[in-house]
């Protein structure tokens, strides 16, 4: 069975035939596409997009890979509401850990690593515990948090993969609406309080008073609300650090 992954100019695939057949296959690609130049790396394991992928006696084994040239326990540098952004990063990093780690022990180790990264950067144990509770509650796994074995962990992974697939489906639908100019973005200043309640009331008002207005160009228009946080003078006057590729903010997952 052939598994193929691609990201920009990097390509990763598995091969379960002989190396001679692989060489013939790659040679045919070179002859057919002479304008494309590529280098090949063949081995029992490979590091691809922060993932360690390995063939262990015919079984696919994966885990999170931390580059050795990057300082340990580093969290993304953000400008603005750092606590909110790091909260989103922590949860998305946990989701990535479940997706990457085929072994429950590796997942537990990665969770400890993320907790240590938050502690090393000034966040409290209460902050970490709140994010962990939210994460396990989101995937209906509070009861199994402290009793994860390999069997239970695999069921947990399946549940999370279903979530990521549904998120991908929603993303594709939103992209289709975006292409048709049927998504409207609104932003509002936010300082403190339960902004989820404000968003809920806004959508209720939109559905009640505005969605059925005959003057609107399209009935299927979708509204997306975002917040503009009120920053201190220190934040506004601080110079943003240049992006050097060492610190990467994970893709946000909306809970």
C-alpha cells in the first residue's frame, strides 16, 4: 500500500516493494519530467514536518519530532493577547500530539513536554490544568484522562481523527462560500468578559432581524466575528520580533 504526503516542495511516501523497483520508479520520473530536479533520501525512518515516521518491523510508528537545533521548551512568540494565543497553541499542540503519536507513552511524554514549556515561560499550573480539562472535555475523554492504555488511547485517537475530518469539511465549505463572496467578517474591540455570549447573542439577532431582510444580497451569507483586543502601551510600542522560521505558531483550532 502506498501512502503519499506533500507539503510545498517536500514529498513523503511509503514503499513496500524492493529497492530496485523503487530505483526504477524514480528513474522513470526523472526521464519523464527532466525539468524537475529532486533529491531522494531513503531510510527506515524519516523526519517530516515535525513528525518522526518509522518502519518498526513492518508496522508504521510515528511520534512528535523536536529539532535538536531549536532550544527546548520554546513557545511561539506572539504580539497582542499572548495568553489567548498561547491557550490556542497549547490545545492545538495537544491535538497534534494525538495525531502524531501512535503510542500512548509517546503522547504522555509529549503532554509533559508541553506542560514544561508553559511553566518555563511563566504560565501557572492553574493555567495548564484549565487547558487540559478543556481539551479532554472537548473530546468527551475526562474519565479516561488518568487511565489511558494503548487500547483506550487508540479509541481516543479515532475520535479525534473524526473531529479533524469534520473540521476539514467545514473549512472546505467556508472556502467555497469565501470564493463566492458569501462570508462577511466583522470585528469588535474586546477587553474582558465572556465574548462567547456576545457572539451567540449577535448571531441570534442576525437570524431574527437581518437574515430575512429582503435587501440582503444572499440568504446563505455567513457571518464570522473576530475580536480586536485592547493592548497596553507597552505592547503597542514594542517592536515585533522578526520571523526566523524557528518559532512556528500552530494552526488554530476553534473550540
